[in-house]
């Protein structure tokens, strides 16, 4: 039996069934950990945090940390579109733990969620968060936001809003940068091994797939140069 504990949860299907907005947003939450030690981290806890904690507990897992791909409220809680979304602030109350975020994203995480400096561990690209014997590499992937991160473990990549099976994250929101997104996709993510399994932050185009398949079907990974990218993105 594998030691890795890895669970992909879809809002409106696996949790938040009574929240119609969770279904519309199609957010994925991830639980990643070590079955041997019973410890796990939660990636982008939002919408119905108590239900997410309950899922981990039913699997005999204990949440010892949270990983934030970026600071948008649909991923970590806060107010958006007039909605007050459950998130990290609730997690800190019912299951206190450290929140791991890129150093460029930490202020945004605090502003959106109201958690404190002492709750956050600031990281740089290449840092590793260890859960039991499971190592998760943190990759800085700016574009959607300045401090967006993807999380890599073995042959899996949890990509947040940087890359979906179909398309990539928006760059027209505050903090977005189109050129940064181009270089993130072409010089960072597109160089990963083809057998890497992509696990996105939203179910846009599907739940997961090998990068070899995503490269064939996702037009955002097939743009040849920055000038073409700028025309495609309307920048």
C-alpha cells in the first residue's frame, strides 16, 4: 500500500453540497500527506472548511498545515462578488496550523483572510514542505498573481489557477501579469516531465491528466513566442 495520501475534492460534489456557489466555481481542494504518520496538509481550503477537516478525520488523517496557491478568496476564503467565503480564518479557529505561501503572496493572504503574520510561513521557489516522509516542492509560478505557486510531489503537480486542463489563469485581475504567465507556462511548467499528472485548481476541462495530453489539447501551452502570446491574450 502506498504511503502517499492524496485526495482531490471538488466543491459542490465532495463538500459544500448545500452551497450553490461552490458548485458554480468548481474549485478543487487537495489533501496531501503521509498515511504512516497520519499527517496531511490541505491545499486551498475554502467554501466549507469544517467539512474538509471532517473528510481528513474520517480517513484517520490530521491536518498539520495549509498550502495557499494564491490569495484569491475562492481558494482561501474572504469576500468576492459580494460573497463571504469560508476559508483560512475558519481553519485557524477549528484546526490551527501554519499556512505556507510565497513571500510575494503573504500580504495578500493576510488582507483577504484576516489571519496574522504568525500564522504564515513565507517561502521562496524551490522550498520543500515535508509532511511525514512526503516532500512537496513549492514552485513559484507568477502570472495569475505575483506570488502564485504550484506544488509538485513525485509525478503530480497541483497547479492552482496557473494552469488548467483547458486554458490558464486570468491575467487581467489585480496583480496579474500576462508576460509573467507566458514565461511561467513556457519556461517552468512546460519543461516538466510529460508523465507529470496535472491537478488544477478548477475543473475547467477536467479533473486531472498527464502533461503529455494537456500539451496536445491546451492552446496556452502551444504559443511559440511572446509576441504571439500578447496577440492571443489581447495585451
